[in-house]
């Protein structure tokens, strides 16, 4: 049908229809996309009936996009047109047009030539409105079901999120191994308790518990055994938790007990003693330190620091005990910090000196040799006692480079004395347990001996009982290597530690030094120390060991040592520790010794 023909036909139709949407035949038969439809189709013809009823609702020349704007955006016109052209079947849609202010129904047909005919009619508003409301209600009902389902799903998700948050919060403030509150929770609780204590003029305290000898358990039985002890400790502490007493795992083998409602020091001390008693009954020893807020400090950092100082005081006194913080501890701590700072620089700059104290044969009065002793003079403090700085050097591992310097210096001096004075005595050098356990110790010692070409029978390594605390078998193996090199081994401070005479049979030592604490009271009328010393000397002499009595300062002490056949002596009676130059005066025969034996 030609264009003129269908226009004449449609003009004669009285029904308000008749919008023809057309396009060039090359693109009219199918809108390939939504944009094709909107851009390439336009109004080609409007019949007279349509113009009378709807005016210029749509007019010739309007694009598809303009028609959609005037008719309704809610209708999927592109889909209608595509379905119409592809199937050849009529498509229908009802909608409300704000431009026409009426409910309209569009019937869409396609022609063989690719034209689309739209027949537009008014519909019963009320009836259509009911249908529209019905459709809306159905959609609302479906939406309600969907929302209900969504709400249930949302509630499940919220429950899951809440549970997850609770889990995250628990892990954030609790120790994974023991389940106890951790140090973050401790800080929060401390701040809360401090605020309450300040408002109500109350006091609360903190006990820092450190398990004794856990390292020994880890080394001898494995870390799993150590973990079991930690968990067992936690379970014991949990029994005591209440609103006035809270327990925390601070770190490693350290726990914190925080207690409020403290009327006096006895209140928290009694609680600590009770914990100690229960722990001991279950095979656990600990050292504890107590600090009280606000008496000792007003913040968690200070209270923890002071409780830690008190705990170390308990360890220093023998462990498995509880001590209160005292101001003197803070002074000692500051002194320790000062020494530690100076010690590091002193090691780096080699600000130390070696002094040498002579040892003599009791029977012959001949010089046995010298013990090399470390001395440190600081320009600000003056002479610093080795008992102050050696423990710090061991704790910080500075004793390793310091000990290497001592060995190098002592062996170098020994070599010089052998060559210069024909010295054939002993150079005894103290070696720290920390230095001895350095993996390369034996190799370093061999290198020094080779470097200075000394005879090993002139060298003696002096150790203390502390070397046997961790791994006895490993240390004994190491000492045997030293003995196999021909170097002597001297055990210092015998009688002050935990060893026994029978224990000496396991050690490859050559000399036993009797501690000065026995010698100091050897002249007492009770004769206790004299009898003990006599027994020790008699036993070890039969074992083939040399003996040296330390701290001999009086002739009366010397007389008793002669009677009980002590082999050698060392002390102020025969010579104080002295610098190298003064020792060389003795070796050169230019220095008059004190009284002769």
C-alpha cells in the first residue's frame, strides 16, 4: 500500500486512533537496539480523529524519544515495537498520560512494509484505576513478602555480624592461649578503676607474677611443657576472679592480679600469700611484686614498672616470694639504667682495665699465679664495683664482647710475662656463663692460644655454678673440650649455690675455690665454718683437685688453712688486685711482698 492510500484509509476512521510511526524501509523492519528505536523512528502521520481528541499530544515529525516523553516513560515501547515487528502480532499497553490527563490504551500493529500503526483509545478511568490499584496491591504484596524475607535474612546477618563482633572483641582483649584478659584490657580496666578510686578516695593494687624457672622447663622438657605450666597457672588464677579481683596474662610467663578495696598493705599481701600457697601446692613457684595506686603512682605504666622492680627484688632474694615496691628500688633502678648506658659506651671505647690478684702456695709461699679481675673507672661516678655492672653486662649480652676483650688481654699479658720474666705460673680468667654458651667460644679460644703461642697449662678458665643452671649435659661437654685442650678449670664460689660434693665428680674441674664467706668466719670459736671447710678440702683433695681459699685477710685464717691442708690462698693478706705494672714489679723481684708465709 502506498503512503497516500493508507493515509486516505486512516482519515476515514472515526475512532481516535492513528498515529503511524515510520522509517525508511532499510531500517524500518526492525529496531536493532533501543537507541535505534529512539533515534531512527519518528511520527509520519496522525489522522484527523486523533488531532481532534488529543490535539498535539503527538504530531508529525516527533521522534520516538519525544513520543515516549509525552505518552509514558513507564511503558517499554522498544520491547513492544520489537515484539510487534518480529511476531506480527498486536501489542497492547494501558497507561496514564499526564499530558492527555487520561488513561490511554495503545494497540500497536506492524505492516509488511515496516510501518508501525498506533491506535490510541481512551479507557474507563475508574475501571482501569481499580485494575491499576489491584496491580499495585499485588506488587505491594509481593514487595511485602520480599521485604519480610529480606528482613529475616537481614536479622540473620545482623546476628552473624553481632556474633563476629563479639568474637573479635573477645580476641582483641583476651589472651589466645589462656583465655585470660590481656594487657590491652588491663590498661582499660586500670583507667576505669583509677577514675573510680579518685572519685571515692580508694586504693587498689597490682601484683605482677613471674613464674620461676620456666626457661629450665622449656629447655629440658620442651616448650609444650612450658605452655602447660602457663595454662595451669591461668586456670588457678581464674578461680580467684571476682568483681574486686581481676586477672590478666601480661606476656610470656608473667601474669597480673589487680585488686581493689585495699584498706591496708596486708589486704593485698594476704591475697598474694594465698595465691603463692595454692600455686606451690600445685607444683608452681613464682616471684611476685606489689605496687599500690595511688600510693606508688597514678598511671598504669608506673605501677607496672614498680611492681616489676619489686618482683625482681623477690627473685634476687631467692625466688618464690612476694615483695612490696619501695622507693629504694626506684633509686637502684635509675642507677642501673645509668650504669647500663655508660656500660655500652665503655665497652665500645674499651674503657676497662684488668687488675691481677696473686695466688700463693700455702706450704711453699711460692707464687701460683694471678687471677685476672675486671675493673672500671668512670670519670663521673669513679670506680664502679663489678658486682654492679657484671650482672647488667650479662643481662644485656655486653658481657660477650667484654669477655672477649678480657681473654685477649689476659692471654696477651700471659705471653708477655712468659717471654719477659720467664713466668711459668697460672693466668686464671673468669668466663661468664653467657660468654661460655656462645657457639663459637671454643673456636675463638683456640684461635687466641694459637695467635699468642702460649702453653695451655699456664691458662685456667674460672667458672661459677651458674653455668649449670640451664643444660648441665651440654655444659659438661663444653668443659670437657676445654680440658682436652690442656686448660685448667676452676670452680669459683663453691658452697654458695646448689651444688654438692658428689656433684663435683661429674665436672672436669681441676681446682675448687672456697668462697670467702666460709673463710671470713673460719676462726669462730664454734668451729662450724672451720669444720665445713676442713671437710670440703679433705674430700676434694682425695678427688685430686687443687684448692684455693679466697678472701684470706688475717694470719689467724692462714694458720687454720695450713692445719687443714688447704693448697693455695688468695686475699688481701698476701696481695690485693693490682695493675699490670705492679705485678711486673713482683715478677721482676723489685717489689717487696707483704708478710712472708
